C-alpha cells in the first residue's frame, strides 16, 4: 500500500485540534480519579469508552458506571459504549443485543467497535452494523426527547491498522494505529487518508516514554490523526491494561495538546 511522503495539511507549528481519547479505563469503582479527570473544565478529551465487563454492558445496570457516565455527560464529554466485534466472528444479533443494553441503561453518545475487520469482504456487514447502531441511537433520542450531543451519534471503528478505504465512509472515526511506541515511531499513514480531515482518525500508542511525547505528537500530526491516546503504561496481562489508568505524564499531555508543540 502506498504511503504519505509529506505531512498532512495542518496548521503549521501547533497542535491545534488534537484531542485525547480514553479507550479503556478501569471500572469506576477501581479508578474513580481517572473517571473524574475528563470532567475538569478545559480538558481536551474527544471521547471516553465505557466497557462495563469483558462482555460489554454486562447483565444489569451498574450503579457506579451510571454515576460516572452521568458526570461525564453533564460535563459535555462524549461517552461511547464498547462493542467487541472479535474480527467479525460475533453474530450480528449478539452485537445489537449488547448495543440495546448500552442504550437502555447508559444512553451513550455512540460506540467503539473494537477489533473491527479491515478487509473489503467484511465491509458490507460492518456497514449493516453501523447503520443499525445509528438507527438505534436515533430512536432512543426521539423517544426521550433528549439531544445526545450537538454532533450526534459517534461511531469509532477500532481497526488498529489501516483498513480498506471504504470503511471511512461508514465510521465517524477510524483507529488506524494501535500498538507500542517501538512500532509507532516508524509507522506511516496510508495514502488514501490524505483525502480526509484529521478528526476522522485516531492513534492509540502504549509503552511511550515521557521523553518522546513531543515526538509522538508530531508523528500524529504528520500522519493526520486528530485524536490520540498516548501512555507510558505497557501491555502486560489483559489487552486493555495499558489504557486502564491515566499515563504518568497526563498533566504534560494536557499541556501539550492544549497549547500545541512546535515543529
């Protein structure tokens, strides 16, 4: 696949427009400070993912999660329900059933479709799933008479790498990198991504030392990713482990993203 050989057209010398994602915080009962942090005024958070259990929304409403989502919603922070596609092996019915529980209990602003397929053959089924989720969120909004956010339902496709370009027409945002800093520092963006604005792409990078934070932000800007999650946590144990807690340099990230970094 061809790759970009020049930076995307972003405002020179700034990190303007860069936002932070929180894709897998630990349960609010275990990590209350982490869930409170995005509610601070001025914190540049794009979205926070709610994953109640390894099976998504769980079997009943969780009071701790309900309280955490309420605080985020009141602060104007976008909350996404976590739906695991397991690379297309879960049935359509299972995914929609999980989505219904999220909507009935937590009223999210959208969904993160984790482990989303990347190949062209799976695109029609992903389109069907996304269309169903948008209809479900729209029905709930009309039923309650409550506007979710000014931006409407937000669907993030969690590929983890560059997918077939047609996926960009289904998701509001695509995760096109998910991995360690040792891989990210040598990564490149697929050429077709240059046809879309930065807010359509997200990069999740773990095992990133504090001394390379500015470099990582420059790479994200160079590749046209408007949303990032950088952490010094490493991928040990459960797959979500790097994202369960805030990075050790969270305040530095907020400062960099808020003020930008120079070339």
